C-alpha cells in the first residue's frame, strides 16, 4: 500500500513491475500485429491496456517526491 501511495494513490495498488511489464508486452504484441498484418485498407487501432493514471505533476512540471512525513499524514488523515 505504501508503494501505491507513493506512485499516485490507491488506484496503483497491485501495479508492481510485473503488472506494468505485462501491460507493455500486451501493447507491444498489438503494435506488432498492427504493423505486420495484411489489412485491406488501413490497419485497425487496437486499444492500449488500461493503466492507472500517471503521477500528478507540480506547477513547474516536475513530479514531487513524497516524504515519510507526507506518507504519515496520508495514513493518519481521517
């Protein structure tokens, strides 16, 4: 749960390195299918694997690092 909160919230729970790699492999297979397929007109657009949204950027465009104090406040907030 701590890693999910660091990555952007509860929607990232369960999204470890293995899950991201599986989603990337799925997208790569679809891209390869689209590139090498024999299509009559134009190739279809395959949907990407749904992922949780990216980290929120701060005002200057950089992602903000989360401190231990920030995590403590998130856990103790009611």
